[in-house]
C-alpha cells in the first residue's frame, strides 16, 4: 500500500517559514491526492489543507493565509509551506492520502514535528 513519509519539520523562531514534504511512492499511480493535518499537544488533530490529483486545493477557513499546499507528481510529493510561524503552530504535522478516485485513501504518515518559539 501507499506509504507516506513526512519531513521538513524542525525548531524555528516565530516569524520564520518552513516547507514540509510528504513523499509517497505510488501516490499518483493510485490516483490519490494528499492532505495535511496537525496535532498540537493535548489537542485534537485538525485539518489544514488538501490537494487533489487534479491539482485542486482547499484550505481550512481558520488557517488559510499562511499555508500553501503544492505537489510534484513526478516525485509523488506534496508540500506544505508555512509562513510567519507562530508558537501556536507547534505540533506534529501529518499527511494522509485523500480523494474520491484514490485507490488507497486514509493512509497516514508518521508525522514531522514543528516547534515554534
């Protein structure tokens, strides 16, 4: 099945930027898009953004503005760029396969930690 690996997290100062990557061999071949979620300590996981196999993107109305999702189909990779990071952005960031045409929906990666101070 499609396995997703997130990377690009780290410790950054407030106001900085990060680009997170979600690499999933077979993502495109299985007609999957991918979405990004995050989970802060002691809070529920919340959806940030998704991108479809056709490149259409959607964003949480609570979070859009500082987040940009994109994809490189040739690399089976979906990116999430976050600008003007704030301490409340601290958490584990996960990606998941999505899409109504996706043959393997609902597969999660292990996450990448983002810590903003």
